[in-house]
C-alpha cells in the first residue's frame, strides 16, 4: 500500500475530523518553524566548516572539527610531496636508453633488409596489377563522362511514369540536365585526349631515362590503384602479437576471484573498486602495464602475492607475465601489479653487457640481470657478503658464477672458487682463480680449509694495515678504491665463491672451524675488502648457520618451497612482508628476489651465460690480469700446502707447548704459546676459536687454576687439561691406524 487511496478500509471521515480537532487521539501538530531551527542547529554542530561548539546535552562529536575537514593545500604538504621525474626512466638511464636505441635500430634495419630483398617481387606485383588499375581509371572516367551515376535515378523515373504520367515531365527535366553535363564533359574529354597525345609525343622525343621514369611512375600509380582490397602490396616484416590493455574492471574482477575475505566483504558492501586505484593504470617502459592498487582496509598485499598463480588465471594471462609486489614503503596494503606483455621466463633475455667488452670496478655496480619491466638490475659486491639459495635446478649455480664472472673482470681482485658439488660448474673460472677446487673428497676439504685459513690470516693482516694508515688516506677505516689499487699495501679485493656450502658446515670434523672462519669473514671481511658468496640448495639452519645468514647484506633467493627457507635467505619476516620467493614456478629458472642492493627487494632475472660463454669471458679476464701483472695463486701455478690440515697439528702443537709439570693451562696462555710456535698459522687465535677447533676432537675446556703473570694472583679461568689432549691424540692415532690397516 503506497497511499490511503489504495486501502478501501481507510476511514476518511475520521481522518478529516482529527485534522479539525487538535486534541484528538491521532493528531500530531508539528511546529515547522521550531523543527527547522532544531535542524539548522544540528547541521551547525555536524558541519565540518561550522565554528559552533556543541553545548551541554548536545550531540558529542567523535571526530574533531579539524579531523572532519578535508586536507587543505599547505606549504608543508607540498614540501613532503613526492616529485615525479621530469624525464622517463628509460631516458635517464644510459644503459636502458642505449638498449632501446639498439632495439629500434635493429627493428628498422630488419624492415629495410626484409623489404629490400623483396623489391623484385613488389615490382612484378605492381606490373601485374597496373592493367587492372588502368581499367579502373578508364571505367571511372567513362562513368563520369556519360553521367552513368545518374542512370539509376532516370530509370526509376521511367518505371514510375507507367503508373504516374506526371513523372514524364520529371524524366524530361533529368534528360536535359544529363545532356548538358555530357556535352560539357565531352569537351573536357577532347581536351584531355589532345593533352595525352601531346604528352606521348613529348615522351617519345625525350631521353630514355625520362621514358623509364615516367613508365615506372605510371606502373606504380596504376599498380597501387589496381591492388585488390584484401591483398596488400607489401609483405609483413614483423608479426606483432596482440597485447590486451589492462583495465581497472579487469583488475577488480581478478582480485574478487581470489576469495580473499576482506576484498569479498568490500565488494558485497557495494564497493565497485573504482576508488582502489590511487594512480591511473599506465604503460611502463613499453613492456607492460602497471597498476597501483589500494586494497580494502585490513587486506595485505602479501595475501595477493601468495596467490600469484590464481591471479594470473583470473587475468587470463600467462603466469610469467603477472608480477604482484607489495609496496611496503607506503603501507602493507598497497599492491603494485605489473602485467608484462611477454612471459618473463620465456622471453629472450638480452646478452650480458660485459660479455664482449668492458671491465668491472668492484666498488661500483655492474649488470646482474633485469627486472620484469626490462630495466637493468645491478650488483655491488664490495663491502658486502652474499647468500644465494634455491631448490635444485633453478639457476643457483649460474647466478653464483655470474657474480664471480663480474669479479674476474676486475684485474685487481683475488677470486677463490670452491665447487663442492664437484660437477665443474665453476671450472670456467679456474684460469684466473687465486684458489680453485672442485669436489668434496678429503683432499678437497683439506684444500678448502687451508685456503680459508689463509684468508683469515690475510684478514688479520689487513685489519692491522688499515688501523695503522693515516686518517687522510683511510678516513672510514675501510678499504677504498685508491687503497685497493696501491699494490704495496696488498688491499686488493678478495671475492670467495662457495657452491653447495652446506658440505663445509656439515662436515663432521671441520664443520665448526669452517663456520667460525666464514662467520668471521662475513662480519669483519667487507670492511677489509673481502666478499664471501655462499650458495646452497638447502637453506636451513645447518646449511646456513645463523651467524652467517643474519650478517649477509646481499641475498638472492630463487624458488624455495616454504617460508622458513624464504626467510633464511632473504631475511627474517620477509615472507610476512610480501617478499615471497615461494611464488615462483618451476619455469622461472634464473628468476628470484635480489635483496640488499637497493631499498627494496627486486624481482630479478639474471643474465644467462653458459659454460662456453663463461670461458670466453674468463679468457678476456685473464688477459686483463696478465696486462696488469696481477695473476696470482692457482692461476699462476702456485699450490696450497694442506699438510697441516691433514696431520691435525693442533693437538700435537698443544701437547708440545704443555710440559709434564704443566698439566693444565688457561686458554689464553695456550693461544699465546701456539702463536709463538707457529705464528704463520696461529697469529690472532682467540679463546673462542681455540674452543671451536678442539670441539671436533672431543676436547672441552673447563675451570683451571692458574697465576696471572701481571698481578701474581691466582684465579680460576677457562683452560685445557693436557691429559684430555693426549687422550684425543691416542684416539686419533688408533683411528688412523685402523683405516690404514683396513
């Protein structure tokens, strides 16, 4: 029922009586003036621009007046505003501009060569089509000359005159007009014929070159006019795949298909999603579409990143084209969605810019890969250590080798490569390596340990050199490019690459010492110009000890299976922040998150360099070193003495420095005596390092009573019992004898 008229039971007489009787039971007289005043007062209280304060007993404002006002334009707001770059990124980047220019030049050159080779074909097609074009011109001129365009109208009038005699007069009028047109057009035809005859005469008297040019022009003109509408003259030099634009409706529908509760609730409340986009969807670098999405309140961008595969299906795009990322700089709910035109995993990667020419300064960034937008991603190895992790067969070793190839192109650098997988993937680097080994046999482990002990000794020497340098030469107490280039100081960069590093850290005998040395190098090495790159296919606490994983600056994580492995490589809570290497598919080989190089982790596709190509780069790197006179170590034919490692001289040396009258000694006293015995091996040895080195032999430290030589007072400190050392030596010798007998 919309009004009383629709209800037959409504008593109109009673209603009229109530209107005339203000005291009636159903009467309600409203004072309109008072109601308007109350409404105006209420509007003033709730109006954000009103200066009226609510009185006692009035409505309580939850938000202040300032909070209800819209933000105004202020100088502070403009000062904090983000300025968009005047020039686009591809124009500001020299490498990107050069790449685009090279691509455009190649495309133009391809078109010229393609059509240039088909010129004879095009000439033949024009010659075949010229008669048809001439016929079309002659036919069109004939229709114009005899006014054939008006013939259907005249015929229609003739047919109408059969039933309507008055139409005969119309026909006569049309005929007279047609005759006048034909007579006038006939005169132009005669004049045109005279001009054609004269032109042919002049052409016959002209030179052969002019005749050929005129005939060629005529053939081209008539050939073009005679071309069928469905058969163009030129062939297609470049076949372009259609690229569908990305629209806001498409993005909203795709997000709705992910079944994320917060998004679904917002859409059910009537939110159309039009206000989710703080900026227009735009093309970026000519390689795809970028959409910035302000997700509904309570929805994190990481929830969308986790469902990348479902998002690609909802957008009906290949998985390798869809790259969602979280923009944590703004807030966790800001999503950056990039939809590329081509599948990143299948598109052709540009060659490495340093493949055929150029050198590297390890203090500066060098090309490492490209991001989904096709922009260059660089890597700076100096003052940082690096971890590379992934499941098998995803490009971990190739990524490690690429980083080390960059290091080989700095002729100052010492490069140490240890291939613990033993397949020879790092063998292309051998001709320039200061130390190189492939394999995980006992001899290989002994070689690696001896080499790492050398590096630790070198670290101690470098720290002393840096400490004693004048402040003006070393203001920041770390290696600088000038210091690294000064040969007499011996502060050249050192880059150590270890593939399958878990073999070292999980070694039953030397694992603790490897861990102790690598932890020290990762913590103190970068300032001394030493970079350690560790790669593993098992990123867990055993493969990457916490002291190592927590102190690495650079991290490159290809596909991993879980959030634990993700955070072991990329850092704590990265998975929660939306940086999820778990989203990569098996097809995304060589694609991972690179963290530590810039402000935010970047999805990076490394440049692909196979073994033979890596050997070409190494030959160029060796030539640079030979020219600079910096070929050292393994590359120069030097070997590493592993006798000390294989003989376990530590136990024997401790037994030698502890006499029968000194059954127990403090750990610091043992370290001092070992340094005096073999300074080249034990210089800088600490109590903690000594404890870690003795642990594999089953020797532990305990409380030992001794006398402080400085104060002459006795005290209890951590120390070593000589009886435990002798017991460990006996067990070791028995074990070696048993293995020899076997």
